[in-house]
């Protein structure tokens, strides 16, 4: 009996000791990292991969065409009440089965800690930068060209031919530009020139006339306003199309409800507004996929027309390609 009581006491003591050990153990540490920034979409036989390069916070004061309180009210409807609005830098990779094509290259090292993730997300998505053979630039602002080169101004995409519309290349890459533009703009011209310089030197930069097709798979359209040579790129496969619109829209909360709102970065706000309205209207009518550089990642979805307003319908996360026969629950 005494032996049994001792065994029981020892068991209780061991249990208390174990409880004490578990109580003293630290809880699992928070991981504090995000998933890799890529998202895939099938467009006909083409594989389109959205790539997250990073973000920046833009002040609502940059938006022009409504009173500040109206803009703040529109942002509040999207639960945005911070001083700045988080604005994504999205690039897009298209695997046609023959070519591996990149649309824009992000802000790279030009923005600092919040950008420059493009290369690592290309690799996370299963590709390598040197596998990309073609790059189409929607325009030459720094958050689209800076990712062409590393911090030492060496080319990242060593096997790619880089394309931009001729009006855009003429505007930004003119050697005399630095001497004729306002001082506050010179840094942006220099970034465009430095980012494209190694590709020009290697004979791997080409300017095309808007409307021409640098390759058979792409249709180009000049949509000037944001910059003189802002260009959209449309790819179509098996009756499905996707249009890469660059900076035709910057703010989800404001510019779909009010497409007449411009942003301070627009070179010609009137033309930028007209381009946005035309592209939105056509995309809504044709139900084409849209891929935008600055909408919340993955920046891919459809546009719906609501009278003179529009609505963004983001892509829904799911399998890369829907199964042919999906069970219907009725």
C-alpha cells in the first residue's frame, strides 16, 4: 500500500513538473514574413504571372479633380484613413510557350526598402531573370525602368531585348533632355537613361512605332497622357485577351468611381483622362482581362461599366486553371 502511494505521488510530481515546463516554454514565434509575390493566370494557352516588386505610399493630395474631402470620403469607403495610400508596383510575366516576356520591371533599387523584390519573385515563380527574352515597357517612369539594372547599373536581364514606344524613348532618352527640362525633373530623366544605357550599348533596346507589333503575339496602342509615349500591350490566345495598361490608373478607391480624376504624375492630364476612359470602356465592353501596374496586387481583373462610372472586379484566387468540369451545387 505504501509503495502504491509513493508511486502515485511520484506520478503527480512528474505531472506537475511537466506542466511547469510547458508553462515556462515560449509560445511559437511570429513569422512576420509574407508569401512570395507571384500569382498565375491562364489566358488561353498563355501563362501570365503577376509579380510584386514592392510598394510606395502616395499622398491623396496627388489626385486632382475632386475636393480633398471628397477624395478622403472615397478612400474611407475602402477603409483607407492613413496619410498615404499603399500603391503596388506590379510587373507581369507572359510565357507564350515560345517567348518569356516581361511587362515593366518595377522600381528596383530606386525606391529603397519597400521595392526591388522583382528578381526574387521571378525566381520564386519558377523562372530566372536570364530566361526572359523580351521586355515591353509601358513607359519610362522610374518605377517601371529602374528594375532593368542592379545597384551598379549592370543589366539584370542579360538575354532580353527591351522595347518601348518611339515617342516615349524620344522624350526620355534624348541626350539633350537634361539640359532643357526643369531642374527638379532631371533626376527622373537620368534614371531612365541610366537604366536603359547598358541595353542600348549592347544593341538590345528597340523603339517601335505605336500600333506596330514588335512580335506577332502582341498588339500595341499609344495611350498618351500619363507620359507622351505611354503604351498598352494586348495579348490574345484562344479567344481570350489580356491588356497591360501600365499607369492608366493609380488609385482603386477613386479613379473607377471618378475616372476624370488625374494624378500629378500625368504629363497631360486631359489626355490621360481620355485614355483611361477609352481603355476602361473597351475593356468593360469586351470583357478582357486587365493587368495594371499600381492596383493592389496582383493587379489583375476585369472592369465593369456602371453608367459613367466603372467598377474593378479583381481576379479571384484559385487554381491556375479551372477544371473542365466543376461540380455545380444547386
